[in-house]
C-alpha cells in the first residue's frame, strides 16, 4: 500500500493577543504542544492568502478586538493508505484526536514517491 503526504488546514483561535505576529507565534506553539510528543512528525506552519484586489500574498491571520483567527497548515505522512481519500481520513482522525476542538479541512493529498 502506498504512502501519502496529507496537508490539512486548521482554524486556530487565539484570545488576548495584541499583534498578528504574537497570534502566529502563540497558535504555532499551542498546536505544537498539543501534537507532541505523539505526533511530533506533523509539520506546523502559518497559512497564506492572497488579496482579491491586488493579489499580494499575506499570512492567514485575522485580528479583531484582541482575538485572532489563525489559519494553520498541518502536514503529516500517512503510511499504508488504500488511496488518497483513505489517507485524508486517517490524517483527519489522527490529528483531530489531538486537536479535538479545532476545525480541520483537507487541502492536499500527494503520493509519496519512493
């Protein structure tokens, strides 16, 4: 059975924060703490979006009233999955267990070569 890299998008809420940079740091740190040590192989990064008007790319963070919504990207290697759909379900189940109250969405599933 093949191996896949599955990329998920997570919506992470950060309260009592003053800046976008602080929100990003806190979100990545909190996600890392909840994923470790069992899921230390999950790569965590901040997502990016492009402005619909000018096309400029910026971090996926929205900050209002000292509360931020940070879009995180989580990547995990899934071994011995039957197909892409099965790999995505495995990734969501494994990561979802550690991040029970965090919305997740599959954004990419790629076959691991070799």
